[in-house]
C-alpha cells in the first residue's frame, strides 16, 4: 500500500529561532489532527539533531536534504548516512532541482546516491521535474523519463518499495504558479507507467509519488484527489506552523 505523505522541505530558509517556532507550532497542532497523512520534515543539516529529538515518538519523520554517497571519510562539508543514523534518521531527499541547478548534480551522481542510500537501508526521495523552457519545448516527458530511469538505474525490485518520487516542475517552485491537478496527474501517471516498466506494475502501485511546487492549504486537496498524486513535497507553506498544519488534511 502506498503511503500518503506530506513532506516539508525547509531548504536553507530558517535560523534557529525560525526552527524553534516552527517545531513548537507543529507539536502544538498535532493533537488536533483527525487522520493525518504521514508527516515528514527536511530541515537543514545543522538543525537535524534538535529537530529529530523534538519529534521523537511524535509521528513526524525527519529527513536530511542531501547526503554524500560514502561511509565516514574525508569529504569536507558533506554529510554521511553514518552520521544520520546516529540521529535515527532514515529519510533522505535526493536530486532537488535547486541542487541539480545550482550545485550541478547529475543523474549519474544521483544514481550513486540512491544506491548508497539503499545499501544503507535508508529511504530516498528522488526529485524530478522539468524547467519552464523544457515544458514549452514539449520535453516534459523526455526529461522526467530520463531523470527517473537514470536516477533509479540498477535498483533492485526488493529495494523499490523504499523509494519515493517527488515530481516538482521547476517552473512551479516558489513561484506561486502551481501545476493544475490535471497537469500534475498527467505527469504522475506517466511516472507510474515508467516505474511499472522499470520494476513491475505491482511495485509501481506501491511507490508514493508526491507533487511539489507552490502547494498551499487551499490547493492541496484538489491535488491529492487525483489517483496518482500521493502527497506533497512543500517548500514555502511548510515553513509556517499554520500553513503546514493546514496541509495535513
Ligand atoms: P514551494 O512549495 O515553495 O514552491 O517549494 C517546493 C519545493 O521545492 C519543495 O521541495
């Protein structure tokens, strides 16, 4: 059974005061939620320790925004899964478009990260999505297909269930331009078809595919109603307690 997940990507947007306010606001609101989805947050690495202990035992999963694909070793400025395990962290976001765009992460490097994460029994969330230029050139499906297939190359069927995909059209991130539920569903259905070919039709039904890009409390429901949209990966609206809690419908 695939899970409905609402995940907050805090990016590099918050200092300690912002994190404290957000964490305590979420904790205060959790009790009132009737049947919440799986809740996940991805703080900056520097805040992981504090956030992981605040949410311990609270049904909020914590994940890292990135990893380096190596055991403990000399890689200045990077984070190893060995260090995340000390904090009980199992989720890792990989291939966010900001990392692809500004830090030059390639499909090949992301595939290394996916394999490393899986070999360490972590749960990777692989982000894919086209730019505005690519969409306007009718390349959306080509781009998404390449990112899914290259990113997951060589992943075994046994590991498939540990993976989550996040479809985040770059033109919808932080722009207020949300994809319509129909636009998002079209790409999600396409991703599910790709997963069926890469793994199997049965396994493709087990993998959650989240939508990201200007998700807000007032549009989340119409997105989640679509059969292939299993949740949201949310930036801006996840960084204020009220709007984050408003997504957990
Ligand atoms: P926004 O929700 O701010 O558009 O960001 C989406 C995103 O990049 C989540 O990873």
